[in-house]
């Protein structure tokens, strides 16, 4: 088998006397959509923050394409090929859609020196426009971000993550606050994006997860309860007991 794009070995995290994660080991293969699920308080957010570099593990190792990420600062993850969107929409509401993405493209291109003369960054505009096409927002390029519908704002945030052309995209509850129609549109977008990159996501909408994902990790009390295909997870009696029976809706 090929080397996984990301692997974690015996990952643990504690905050003082609170053990948030304990002994999680998993490999993430290229080209897959992997969902991380679990009841409230299961450790999903902590685990996701470790995967994205926002937190360092207390124990264990995280490798990306075979390289140990222990000494890598969070802001350098994007330059290694890892990008993340957040549960709470993180955009500039008073900038246009294009300007939001162009600022991100310029920051990435110039190693976070956003004051570099735009005229010297000839590929920035093209990259921003290309990214908007990829998320279906090219027709909204001149619209102020604050006037977009909620689902479009989430797509814009994903576009901001995509300007780095990541090999691994982490999505934190990408359908949070969406109704059924916007959720379906986001699922279509995620499927499109997955054709060119590996995707990890945290989500609560079980029907969506089971229909979208190639693989599902289930956390419970900070430990890995199950790891398998959607069918295997659905058939797992312990998973059904602690989680699936509580949350089986699309929206």
C-alpha cells in the first residue's frame, strides 16, 4: 500500500487533569473523503485541531507525507499542503467575493506579507478567479461577502482555503446552519473538490456523512471507537448504541 497522506500514532491530548484524547492511531489515504463523528464531548474538535496544527498533541506523533509535523508551526501547515476551513464563517464581510479570495492568494504567495505590491504578483488575480470558478462563485465575484447567502459564504470560506492548492483539505462542519437544499449543494461541492484532493471533515448530519464519505472514524470519550466504511459503521452495534441512534437526520 502507498504511504498515507497523513498518519497519527498514539495521539493523546490533555488539558491539565482533563484527558481529551487518548491513544488514537489512524492513517488517512490520498483521494478519500474521511468523516470524523461522535457524540458531543467525544474529542472531535480537539482531534481536528491537532490534525490542522492548531493544537500540538501531548503524546504521539502526526506525520504528513511521511514527515513528522512536531516542529512545524500552524501557519506553515498551509505551505506544506494542508488547509482548513472553520465552523464559524471566517471572511471579510465588507470586501467583495473576489477581494476576499485575492487577499488570501496574495498572503499565500508572499508568505503572509500582505503589503507586497499587487502589481508584482501577476498570478494572484488569475488564481483567485480560478478558485471562484471551482466553488461556483464566479458570478458573485463583485458582490460584497456580507450579501451572500449563508451557504455561499461557506463556499467562499472554502475558496479562501483552496487558493493554497492544498493536497489535504480539512472542513469543520461545512454544512453548519444550513437547510436541506444548501446542504445538498455543499455535498455536491465537496464531491467535486474531492476529485483533486484528500478531504477530512467533522460533521453531525449522519445521512449526509454516510452517503458522502469513503471512510468514517467514530470517537467516544476521547478514544477511537470505530474506523471503517459507512456500511461497516452502520452495522457496528456499539456505534449505534452510543451515537447513530441519537442522530440519523439529513438536516
